[in-house]
C-alpha cells in the first residue's frame, strides 16, 4: 500500500478530513489532498506488482502524473468510496464487476465517455458495462489450480467432489469474487442445466456445495495463503484460481498448473471506473484512457497472464481451446450476494 | 580442612558445622569452616559485610547448599535435608512477613505448613502473639505495622513452631537505636526463658556483645575468634578482632629485646614494654584499650600532644597526635575540663594490659 | 496547591483529547447505529443477533478460543516470567529480545510459519510420527487447536510481562521464609508465590483474553472462514453483507464482553492489591 504523504494541506481540509476520520470511516491513509499532478487509484492487492512495474512509470511518462495507489479487496474499495462519498480522495478504482454494480447502485461512479476516453472504442463490446459506468481492461481466466506432483490434471470440475480429494481441497469464500466460480459450477453440476440457466439455480448450487464439505480443508479469504498450501502439496486442488496469479507461479517453476476443465472456465471481471466527484477529473480520464490503450494493455496482459479487452492487442494469455468461457449475470449476483454469503458461511461452518 | 578427624561423642555439640566449603562462580568464599554451638546458647556471627556470616547462616538454615562438609543438629545429620525439613526458623533482616496475610495468619503459617488444622492454630498463635506483646494486632494487615511491630511478628512466627534452632539475620538493623536496644533486651530474655538455641548474624559489635553468650568474629570466610564477649574484648586474638570489637590505641612497633615473656618495643613515640612471644627485631602492632589508659605516669608512659578532646557525657575521649596509621586514645570517666588541644600530657597504662601482635613485614 | 494539581492534570489533556476524538467519538457513532432503525430507537438488532444459532455458535467459539488461549499463554508465561526474573545480564537481554522481537514480526509472516509447523508433512506431524505417537498424519491446520496455539504465541508477551513485573518485585526472601517455617515446595507455591503473583496473572489474563476475543487476522489466517469469530463476523457484516446495524450490534456485544473482562479484572486486582 502506498501512503500519501505530500502536502497541499490547508487547515480547513485538515479539519474536514480529521472530522471524517473521526466519524468512524475506515482508517484511510489519504488524509491529505492530492496535488494537481497526483492521482490516487484504488486497486486490488494482487495488482500491486504490475501497478508498480508498469502503470506508475507509464503514467509518469505519458501524463506526467504521479500515481498513488492502495491495493485492497474490492469490497474494501467500495467501503472507502461510500465512506468518503462527500469528499472523495480516490479518483479511479479498479475492482470487480459485481462490486461495480453495488457502486453504481450507491451512486458512487461517474460514467466513462468515448469523448474523454477515446480508447474505449477499441474495446470488445461486452467489456463496456451499463453505458460506460465501468469497463473491463484486462481479464484473467479462472479454473482450478492443482499441484502437478499430486494430480496429473483436472479434466472435470467433478474432481473437486471425488472421494480421493477428501480434505485435500480449498475453495474461496463467497466474499471473494473468485468464490462465485465454485458456486456456479455447483449450480451447473447440481441442476444438470447449461450455464446460462444454471446460474440462477442457487438452491441446487448450495445442495451440491454441501456435498463438497468432506473434501474441504478450508475456505479462504486470503488467496496467497491458500495458494501457498497448494504449492506445498498440503492440498491437491485450489478451486476458482485465476491465470494472473497461478500462471506466473507456474512460470517460476513451482509445481502448480491451472486447469481449464471441460465444463468451462470463467472470465475474471476486472473493471475500472471513475469515482464520482473524485479529484483531478481530467487526469483521471487520462489514466483510464491509458489503461484501455493498446500499449499498456499489452504490457499488463503479458505481465499478469490475462486477456486484453482492447481488440487491437494480441498479447497476453491465450484462452484454452475448445473450452467455454463464461461471464455470469453480475446484476443477479450483485442483487443476491449478501444473502449468498450469509448462507454460504452458515453452510460451511464447522 | 584443618580438622579431618571424626568427632568423638564426647566432643559432640548441639550444632556441629564441620568442614564446610562454599564457592560462588568459582570464587571460594569459605573453606574448612568449623563452628559449634551448645544447646541453649545465644551465639553471634560478627563481621563486616562479605565476611561469609550470612553464607554460613544460609547453609545452616538449608537455604543454600554447601559444596563440602556437614551440618549436624542435635545428633541428626541435616546436610542434605531441604530447609523445610530442618525445623530451623529464620528471622530475616527484612522480616519477610507475608504481605497477603494478616498478623495472625503469618504466625499461623508454620503450623499450617506442618499440617496443623486451622482450628488448632488459634491457641498457639494467640500465645505467641502474647509473648511478643502483639495480641491486639492479630487481625491487622502487615502493611499497617511499624518496623518494631513487624519484627515482633517475625519472632512470634519463628518461635510458634518450636524450632530446634533459631537463626536471626541482622534482626535489629532496620530499627532506630532506641527501639533496637529495647528489642535486644526483650528478645534475649524471651529466648533465655524458653531455652532456645539461637544464632544472630550481625555487623554491629555492640549488638553482638549485648545479646550473645559467645561471639564468632568472622573475616574473609574464616572465624578469627570464637569467645565470650569479655574475652573477645580484653584478649582479641588478632588485630582484626581488636579493631572490629571496640576502639583501641594502636601503634606500629619493633621488638628491641626479649626477657622471658616480657618484650621491649620501640614506637614512634617512645619505648614500651608488653607481655608477648616475638623475636627481637620483628615488626609488631601494639594496642591498648582506651579505658585502660590514664593521665600521668604508668608502667608504660608516653608523652603525647593532644589532637582533640571529645566530651561525650558519660566519658571524655582524648585523641593523641600520632604518626600516619597509628592512633592514640585515652578514655576518662565523666566530663573532664581543663584539657585543651595542643597541650602535651603523659599517658600511662599497665604492662599487662598491653596487647602485642606480630606483623608480617 | 490547587493550582499545581490542576497544572499536572493538564498533562492528561492531550491523551484524553486523542482518545475522545479517535476512539470514543467513532465508537459512540458506531453504537448509535446498532440501536437506530427507520422506526426510531430499538433493540431489535440485538434480539435478532441473539436469536440466531449461527451467531450463538460464533459467540461460543470466540469465548472458548479466548479462554483456552489465555489458559495456554498462562501455562507457558508463568514459568517463563520466573526464569526471566532470575536471569541476569546477557540472559535477561536474550529473554526480553525473544519476547519483544516477535511482536515486530507481522501476524501474516507468523501464520506462514505456523502452517509449516502444522502441515500434514510439517514439523509436528513428522515429529509425532517419528516418535511413534501417531501413525497417520493428524489434521492440525485449520483446527481450533492450531488457532489456540497460534494465538497464545502472539499474545504471550502480554501475559509474560505483567507477571514478570510482579515476580521481579516479589521479595525473594518470602519463599525462603516459608521454607524455613516448614513449608514444602507445593505449600510454598500455593500459599506464598501464587497469591503474591496473582495480580500479575490477573492483569496478563485480562490483556490476553480481551485481545483474544477481538482478534481478527489470526483466526482468518489460521482457521479461515469456516470457523468464524465475532471480529470476523463484524468485518463480514460491514464489508460483504453491507449491514451496518448488524456490524454495529456485534461490535457492541464484543465491546460489552471486553469491558466486563477489564472491569472485573481490575476489581479483582484491586482486591488482591488491598490485601498486600
């Protein structure tokens, strides 16, 4: 996490911000206002590596801007935006689509337009959401990560339920976006319907998930820890794992691989949005434009083994052949997620 | 290890500390320590700090293990016994009363530790508190007591269990002078009346002389002299004992001649004669107690210039001018006037009162 | 005289102001949320919280884990405090550094270290199998036992240091006096040493217990989402369920427990202190 420590501080803004901090908001480090050449971006913790290596130098070069970023979970980014609604310090936020929908509902976002962000026109049509409230920039794909010393591959999602896997798998919590993949696959396998219909069969999904319990070593909310256990061979499979994390680890020679089982894989919903009333609006649109541009898309897609949304780019991860890639109805997810989380936690409780 | 022969039954004493040695971190602080006490005796271990008196007390109490030697109490070898099986009570310098217990609970502690039922402790505790005149304080917390009261409680706590031996580590040092003297008299008669065998550890010679039948003067891990107070004072066995017990004139001297038991010596202030057993030519230290010195001629006489005249009420102390390291003292009874600093007087004393110690050159 | 006392009292102002602004004020706002409903003030959230079996299970686990953590930390800390009080010179430094240094190590790092210890092929399982105590690897990761062991490790200094402070102040003559009065080692421990060190035990236990009931990162890392504690429930309410009244209610319950522990322990400590 990068702390903001330069000034541009007036007494009034200090009073205002301390009052805000005192008012029980999440303890944000951004007590100070950014200078005109500074831009504060919210992003995911897993973005930190490429934000530092690629985005910060790129923005300095092209926009002359100093990017300060805070990497955390999507829901924490949402909470930061909501708590500072009257006096936002974040200008741009990179977070997951279902949380984007919540942010739109809470009226926290400003739309992205092709006039201000020309590179938007090069995106795949399905990468622009709700008339430009947010866009996908690069998207990792998600399947099942497995330890290559213990398993030869994962041909089907059914492998998660196999008796041999007893106590040897970990799945993400529904608090994490990647937790949805196990839920939707359980819906498909449980209902026997194709994904488009199955994604609404939530009771079938939970019934199937209940059968998974004997195989679960744990349910994670911190992915790195769970992935470490996979690398160490404590578990054989990690459900919902995605290419931007798993494949670079594989490339480093760790005995793990990411499987694309026959039933299909999922596109991680990495979105970028403008914060409504966020400081330095012009710099913010410039930042988004660069994030959607060919040069940076290619670099990030390569760095993070992801699929670029800009159609003029050919770099990055290749989606495995002959496997269906799904993108769920995020509006439905967003509408029901709280209830699912509660139900999931109670179902999985020991 | 001077005496390795077994003790014959006839020699057996109530307390027999024999051949005890102790080292701390490789430094030997005590070796071949022999120390014997008879039943009912009140004995003091007297010496400066670091002389080993507390070490010896702790070894006897079982609070410290000796490296070598043995401790026998009443015919029972307790060398290897832990403190709580020895039936030796200790009164500590700080009293070490239990701050979380009341006065009565403190006194009852030893009885309870020995398995006495709570109800059965009431009578002996009351009796012990009566003995030390603390009956009215039975239910008070320790923190509410004065130093003298705490000491009484500590004594009651130590005595109520009927110890075979009572050890007291500087028991009066925390009290002011007046209270100390009162407590000494009280405690001595209490121990006498009950026939308790007790060992006091102290660095205060007046205290030792006041409370003890015998005093062991200790220095550097050894007992220099173990004798009754009057012998110790009148016939100190070494310059150390002489200096530690009371004041005295001391003069560096050389033996000039010897006639039987009578030595002739030369000092910086003139010739002196003394009984002794030293060869002519040898270096000596000569001493005489100040109250044995009088104004005017004596068997030994020195002409001395007065350096100071101190009127102390019951006595007057004259300090004579002496060379570096020497000291001349004369104590006269009552208040003496008419003597002034700078005046030259004759000081005389008997040959028999003169003490002589050989000095290694 | 009055003026001087007042001036000294002024020294407390920065601390009190700091606490008021960054602690008391947000806390009050938080608590207000737990009783404020669209229909006015109500305790309905509390009723709903206590009526839910899942929540009761989490509450019971939180209290059980905190109690076991406190007990384990106490069993380890008590002899350690005595060893420290006896240590001199470089040894004391070694002890203090060993106590304080791990505090600077993040819990996340520690959690990774523990997973090495608790894995199926980890140190503990290998050792137990090597000793022939177990034949099959025991599941230790993601168990309550691992959580208690890990939490006790993190909070150990907060148990050791108060006990150490009391032990160091204790007159070493007191156990000796007890021995000379015929008290066996057991009797000495239960009638002298333990009662005299009890204030330290109470203080350390209160510290440890109140930290253990509110711990969040340690259970998230060691047992994960399947065995939630009150703090995890709070985070989940605010961040994922976006249910502020529920989060505030659980916070209030947690706070009430913590206040109960702190108040009763200080009453107990004062009573013990009054006797001394």
